[in-house]
C-alpha cells in the first residue's frame, strides 16, 4: 500500500548558489508537495537564489553556521506529518517520478530511513553509498574499498576483478561494478535519504558535535532502538564532485575521534560489547 503522506524535499545548503537552481528546477518539475531549502548561513548569494523561487520554495535561513548535521535539524517543527527527502544542493536528481517512488516504499514502524543511490560524476555508484557499522574490522575494509575505487579510476578492468574476488569480505559495501540492488544495511549516505518527519524528530535529529560523518552516530543510536535502515537504488541522484571522497581526511579524522569520545573505545573495537556497556539510553533531542 502506498504512503499517503505528503512528500517534502529538504535541501541543506551552504554556498550552493551555482548548483542549487538546477536541483530546484528538477524538484519543481517532479511536483514534490513542498520544497524546503535550509541554509547554513551562506556567504554567497544562495539566499537570494532561493528567494527568486518565491511561492514554490520555502526558505529556512540559519543565523549562524552550525555544520551539516545541525543544519538539517532546522527542518524539525516545520513539517510533521510528511515524508522527508533530504538531498544535497550539489546533487542532480536522476530518477523520474521520484515522489511516486518514495510513496511506494514500505516504511514500516521499525524502518528508520531509506538511503538512495548516489552516483559519482562518471555515473558509477559512490563506493561509500552505504556500509557496515564503524569498527576496527570495517575500518580496515573501508581502506580496501577505497583502494579498489581509486585503482578503478585508472585501471578499471583490474579494479573490477579485485572487487569481485574480494566481495565476500566486502559484502556490506557497494560493488560499484555491479548493478545496485535494494538491501538492508547499517547506514546509508545522508545526502540522498528518505525518512518520515516524525521518525526524524523521534530520533532527535543529528548530534551537532559531528560536523562530518554524522550519519555514523545517527545510525548507532537508531540501531540501539531496534530500528532498521535500507538502501534503495530507485531513488537515483548524481553527485557533482568526488571531493568528498578524495579531500576530506581531516574532517573524517575529527569525526572518528568524536565518535570514540561519545560511544567509547569498545563500541569501535567490539561493537556488541560497546552496546552492552551503553545500554538502551533514552535518545537526546539535538535540535534547537
């Protein structure tokens, strides 16, 4: 049975004046019930671009720059009975009739969110579109995944062979040389994500201490509540750059340290032990 809730596009932005119009035009063409742009105190003319769509796009203007996760939390309270489609401002929406695709999703009560397909500029699936819980073992796997992807930029046939031969070890990561299929996963990238508004508020939004990789903490918290995450490639979008993969090492390192600080050493080394030590605490609400 299809969901009857309105489908609301939510675009978090920061200095996205150059890419935002293309995405907004596509969302308007696809007849989303509402479109919100949440601006994280941009210093370019992003706000002016949004205001030029008056009547078609609603602007939530941040008074200070708070980071990606906390900026997303600004949607809380603006729409409750709806299904939110978070999509980043530097993405191109490729799937057609996307609101209808979202309505057809089976968002059971124990479903936290559904992550869509994210393609790199060359059309291949992002190697970190989804993945397993962060741990010592899966961190080593992510290095292998990165190495295969990087090799594939120059020697695709060899990279494809390696991906296939190592897939038993990397089965929780995308095989970027095969057609993506729907599946359950621990986390999926937040840049193309569908979630019920009431679920997002129930989870408390993102923890604002994480300026990067906030989905890692978010997914651990929902996992401890017994909620599930899915990947569905029918919600299809293309990222304009691969900078997020190549050039964000300092941000990734800072997020990792905060992850250890918040969840503890054991949550990284042996996640089940970490969960046992943490218990099932009441979720904090991180929006302001």
